[in-house]
């Protein structure tokens, strides 16, 4: 006969006056954690007590129950109620819902206290996200939700954003298929289809860290810190219908602009408006471009302008500022340093005087009628206008006749003689389209086209790399008079003892400016470009140009060192270390001539101790790595960091491999073959990069790729979300 199951009897519940309750020493919670007592008290005041207290009768020494009850489980709630009583918001005798355990129960008070806390199951973060979304759907605003749960409105926005992710991603997160940090990364882009597409691409990959997910979701967008976005302004972009992607979970530097085509159109429209306003000054031509290449003004004469004179009011204001400045300097001349307020005042005076001293330039109206201007952006996204450039064909007829022979020389070098050496296309007037290797920036050759073979570098890339080397050699020759003199003598000796076709001059030795038709878009901002420009501007300000007699007298009295320095500078502009396309039909450079040019350039590089690393070249994604096959990327990492590091990248997609390689190669000094010096290109029988500072062997500590070393946060984010 089966034995009947014993029926369970639950402890009774009753309302007990607050002043009959006391805390029990059997409560196992000793450490304060989670929601504060003050916040819990406010929550009870708003919605009432959601969970009763677990109490036991207090017995006296003889074991007889008194009219008091102790609380082994629910101490924080009791403390919150005590705070409300102390604040006179709750009566001392207010009835409190309680579960009353029999005083003679075999279950210990500590057992009840421990069970109540340990058997509690925390809410899954996703349930919390969805609960917040449900509250908002029922009319509760973000501020009200934040106030009700004692969090900031930003946290509410974050959780609502997480709740709005693609259902497929939320299902994966609910099953612990992705981390909270990964889910946060997907909030950058609200497109559900794109979210699922990226997850499908990374879920089985090693590189599925949050930073990689964010990069993939924003790879077709433009940073708000991009100079184009700075120039137009994010507000104007959004007013035109553009969408800005924002990251609510970490600093995003203003976000990402999702419509580059719209941004480029707005940039072009704004630049065009500036050009139309500039046209009122009477210039003959205005060229508009987002980017101007290095040497954009080559072949153009710069018109000198005179600063506009100050008005009487401006002169008087400047005199007052200058008098105060000198008075403060004299007053504190004996001090080791200026007091803080005096130093600040001197700075204000300097700024005010500079604003008066920086005068607009006034040009000769006759020159304005034949000259033009460039309208573009500087590297910080500010409008840049370069006025007063005269093209050769716009020069007065008597001047152009003198320059005819020089034009022939320029044409022999393949230059555009009829302009600046750079002719903007119709596309550049609307907003320059920058291409690398014949492809727009961001275009990534498919992995299917990459058969792993170590193919020659693309010809366009070689031309750009040698353009950087040519500019670096130009800078180095300009500060190396002895090498420049040797180079000139070499040219003269070759002409003297081999062939010479001198005509029209007593010395057929000349410097023909070499324009680099293929160059990286940031070449004009490189270290060597700035050095060349600064040196050129310094000489230009000293030389009496335009008057041959005065120039002859100036050069005659110049000291020997300065003469050599000027010779070196002028000669440097004739440096041509460019790798150009060989034309088998006679026009342009021959294969033999190109070989001799590159060998000659290497001799010069050795003489000036050229270091392309110091010249500012480094292997970036856009400038090199994304434009060569994967085998070339792995070869670069192998040479700089060793075989072990290269093997960690060989499974990656082309774009991911290029990004990781850029980080690993930064500061390594690695150079591609075309930029290496021949005398430094071999060590222990193996080709190495000039200036390479890393041992190509296996290092003890391999510099792991970021996706293997990323130190993910622990449960802090989950704790925040479930707070």
C-alpha cells in the first residue's frame, strides 16, 4: 500500500506594526552592495513594498514568545523602512507585510537568510532591455524611467538601443552566443540587415572583437572628425538629410557620417560658393578642389601683394595696445616670471595686435586680371584660398618669349606647360575623387583574385613610392652642398666628354623642375615637403628676383657657404628618381634610361645617407598594404616581426590583414624594396629593410595581433546593464 505524501504547510503571513520589528543578528548579509538604502527607500515610497519581510518571534530567557519579531531575511528593506519612519514619511505603527516562521522551526534563521539571497535569480540583461522598451512604448519617457530606477538618462538610452537590435542578434545574445560588449558594438549601425550580415561574417572568425565589429559596420562611413565633415559641419549635413551613426557606449569622436556622396556634394557646393564670392575680386581663373597635390603651383608665377594700410582708428588702437604691452614688460622686467594674470594680459594684447597686423593683401589690378587663385581645404578642414598665381600663357607677350626655351625643357619631362602642371578634371571641381592603384579608397581586391603569389608591385604604387623618394632626395640634396656639387660636376663631365647639344647659351646646364604626376594624396603634408617649402620660401624672400643685374650682384657678394647652399637648393629641384612607365616606341624614358636613372638615384641616396623612415614614409593601409597582394603583406610582417607573427595573420581576410599589419609594422622601420638603399639591402645574405630595427628571426615575445591580445572587460558591463 502506497504511503500518502505529506502535505506541505507554509508559514502564515500577517501585518506586524513596524515598531514591533527588530533586526536579527542571524542575517548573513554583512556587506553593503547594489542599490543604496536611500534609493530603496525612495522606491518603496513610490511603489510600496513589493516583497514582505521574513520574521521570527523573539523569545525570552524561558523560551516564551514576546510581542517582538526579529528579521533574519529582509534587513535592507527594514533599513529602508526605518529611513522613511525617521523622515516622518511612514508611521511608526504602520503595518508591515511579513512571513512569520514558527519559533520552534527546525530551519535555522541563518538558513532562511542565506536561502533568500542565494536562490534569487538575477534578471537577464536582455529582459531588462525589453522591459525598458515596454515602459517607453506605454508612454513613459526616458527621463521618467531613469528617475524610477535611479540611473542616468544615458543608461536608459543605451538599454533601449540594445533592445532595438536585430531580433536574430538578440536571440544569439540570449543563448550566450555573443558577449554584451559585442552586442554593444552592433548598436553603431541601426540597419538590421547590415548587423546580421556582419555577424554572419565574424561569428566563426578569430577576429570578432567589438572594435572589429564597429570597424566593419562603419567602413563605408566618414568620421565626423574628417576635414570634409569639419568644413561642412555635422548640423548642415544632417539638415541635408544625412544620417550620423553614433556609439552610445564609448567615445566616437562625433560619430560617423553614413553618406559620403552627400558629404562630398556639400563640400563641393560650399567650395563653389566660396569661389563664386572670390570671383568678385576680379581674378582671371579659380580652381576648386578638395585636395591639391604637392607641386600644384609648379610653373606658375606668384604675384606679390602689399598689405592693406591701417586706418587711423586701427593705427591708434594698435598704438594703445603696444604702449600697454611695453609698460607691462618694463614694470615686471626684474621678475623671474610674470604673475599669472599679467602673463594672460600680455597674451591678450599680442592676440589683439596680431589681428590688426594681419592685413589683407592688395594686388596690382593688372596682375589680378591675368592671375588666378586656388580654393581648397587645409588639413584641419578650414577653407584655404591661395591667391595670385599667373600661368605662363597669361604672361605679357614679351615675357613669354624669353621663357620659350624653358617651356621646351619642361615639355620634354612630360609636364603640362600650359598651366600649373596639374589640370583638375570636371570631377575635381565637384569634389576630388582620390584613387589608389586605379581604385577608389576603400576598394578591396577580392581574395579570390589573390592566388598567394609574390607578384611585382603595381606600377602606379611604384610611381607613388618613388615620388616620395624623389622628394626626400630633393630635400637631402638641398642641405648637402658637397654632394650637390659632385652631382653637378658629374652632369657636366658627362656632357663634356660624351655628347653635348648646347645651343642658345654659353653653358647648357640647367635645372628642370620635375613634376610628380603620380603621388600619394598626403605627400604635400609630409615632413620632407614642409622642409623643402620652408627652405624655398626663405631663399625666395632674400633673392632679388625679376632683376638679373641685381641678382648677379647679390650672388657675387654672397659668401662661399651661402653660395654652396643656394646651389644645392636649386639643384635639388632637378632630382628625378621617379620610376616611370617605359615607352618602347621612343617617347618618354627607355628601359635602359630608367635602369640608369634608378642606379644613379641610389648613388645619390647613399651619398646623402637617405633614410626613408626619417623622411616620413611608413606602411599604411591606404598608402601600401591595401594595394598589394596578401603575400606581400605577410612578407612585410615576416621581415619586420618574424615568421611566428606572420603566421598569426595568414588566415585573415585582405582588409583585416592590412589593418593588423599596419599596427604591427608601425615604428618597425620596414620599407618595401623600391625604397631601400642598395648598400643597406643585404645583411647575412638576406634582404632587409633600410632602417629596420627589428630582428627578422623569431622574437622571444611575439607582438601578437590586436584580436589575440585584446583585454576584454570582465562582467563589469553586464553588471552595469543589470544594475
